[in-house]
C-alpha cells in the first residue's frame, strides 16, 4: 500500500576430577576482615549486538568448560544435520578451532571418533570432544571433557574414559553456517498459512522466540492494542494483549496515518538463552515501550524506537515523518550506532545480519517520497523505486545477501503484493526474486529468524488476516 503503516521488521555439569584446578581461598578471622563497602547497584540489562553463530557457540563453551591443568586437545565428531551438508567436516572443524583459539588449546584438522582422539592425545591431560549438529535452523554443540589415561597400563584398563565435565551451547544458524549446508532456494513456491485476525488495523508486526520454548511468537501492533499471537485453526489467536492506554499517554499531535514499529531484542549482552523483549512504538503515542515476553511493561522511552545495529535507538517525531538525530533511548540502553535516521521516512526497517564470511553487518532501509533508500554500515547504498510504505529486511535464504521486502505503491483498495528483492550490497538496485499477490492490501511486514531447515518465514498483515509465508 501507499499509505505509511509499517512494521519493522547452558547447561553445565561438573564432576570431581584432578584435571580441574583446585584451590581454597584464604579465610582471615572475622575480626581481621575489613568492612565491605556497600555494593554498587547492578547495571541494568541492555540489548545485545549480533554475533555470528559459530562465535556465539564458541564463546559460550569457552566460558563453560572448567579450567584444566595440563595440555588439552580439542577434537570434534562428525556433524549431524537435518539438512544436507556438503561441507559438514569444514563446519565441524571451524567450531572446534573457534573454541580452541579462545582457550589456547590444540585444534583438530578433521572430524574423528572419541577413541581416535584419545589415542592421538596420549601425551595430553584431556580431550575436549565436541559433538555438533544442525537441527531446526539452529547450531547446537555439546562439549565433553575426557581425561587421557596417563600410562600404558591405564590405557589398557580403560582405553576410552568417560567424560568428567559437560557443556552445551546453541545459536540460530546464519549465513556463515549456511555456507556449509545445502543452499536454500529463495524462489521456491511459497507456502502460506492464514490466520483471521480479531482486529482490522494491524500496522506493526514482529516475530521471534520470545519465551525461548523453540517456537516463534508473533507480536502485532494496532492503534488500540499490542498483542501476542499464535496462528491456530485458521485464526490469529491472541495469547495476551495490552491496551496502549496502559502503556503510554497519547501524543498531542499524532500523524493522520499512524506509523508503528515492533522489534524483538535480547535484554542481556552475555546470555543467548534469556527470554526476549519487545520494543513497540506508534506515532499516536508519546512513548516507545519495552515489554517482556509476557507483554508486561519494563520501560518507556520518550520518542519513537527504530532498529539500530542489532538493537534500537530513539528519535523524536518533530515532523510528519520519521527523521532527525538518533539517541540512546535511555541511559540504560546501548549507545546509538548511527547519528541520524538518514532521511525523512514514512517507513523504516533494519536488520543485523552475518555474511557468508562470518562478518556481521548492519542494514537499514527507509522510504521517502515513494523511493526506498537502502544502506549498510560499510557505506554501500542503493535505491529501489517505486515501492509501497510497508518494509521489512532480512536474509530469507541465509546466503549472506539481504532481502528487502516491500508492498506495492498502490492506492488503498487496489490489488497489492509483497515483493522480495535481493541486494548484493552494491550501488545496483536490488533484484526482484519473487512476488506474492495480496488482494486485500498489505498493512505490515516482518521477517522471522530462521526456525527450520528452509527459507525463513515472513509475516504479512492485511485488514482481515495475518499471513505466514515460508
């Protein structure tokens, strides 16, 4: 549509073992203990920046496997995957090398069984054995610490000792991981699930695994409600809804056509397993609002929240468009990545993605006068025209090149469509890849994170339905 109504789119266990460094801190007498200074208040949680999946897993394992005295050898088993993996061994050894480098351990050159690794590490103190797998769009890795028998007789009695410590880490797959797997066909026919909505003016959408139960939730924003949805039996069933009147005062000068945003963010920098928060804004209201996974109010920010570097920043709406300088939404959120919104936009979108080379990058898009301006944090720019006022950005096929999703620049009531473009991050205009007709009109768009072996899901809000397309 032409009018501006847009969605933006460890488990650790340890057993006693002489491998692990032991120590008992000095315990001075009570009278000799200095009085402790009052503890400073803990800093508030802040949204996380995006890291490559392999780095996320390696860092989590490196911090979880306990200290081991002596030489350690890292080994890795064959990759298990629910999709074809032509470069399975390369991915397995990449994960192992990332872990080994963080702890100063010896990295493997190929996948091998644990028995072979223990033989190869006969002069080491321990083998840290990794078991990687790909399952439902996630990279999951377990790490087991196996002591190496110190003598010939010990090896005869127990050639393959069991693990004495265990750790686990996981992360959604990204383009670097996908480069080792079978490619996803971006232009394959879409499978669309329809859910009849209970309100007709949904103008903002977000998608993510908010409660970390393995399933994706949908967040919808209308001028009246912020809702948490599931698509069931042909209906967009609300799990919980919060009226805007409970979240923010009215803006005294709202726009004639309201603009909404909805973003999913992790509230902690160092915990990939924490539940997710939702940050929602609408030009009808004075404050952007941060909600937890149950839509309970956590914070309010004066202004309008926009995507910024894998997180969000805020801008003031002093004009009938989203424009002006960006600022941290509060002293408890991350610093801005960009100095300003970048233009005078009636639609904005952004994403934090990872290239096939494992390097993270940021991408933003905004529509001004019917032209979509696209730019990334490396200074690449392109334009797309004409385009409607519904935008979303993501990497649907996880190949490292971003997709730009737009509606058509048509009047309300005319046949609309979602058009998917791929941008090669050059000055060339993005290339159209597929088109999904939406006769009722597109009111909001959002791209979901990977949640399975194929193309990522995207969401479409129409006056009567929410469509889930994959």
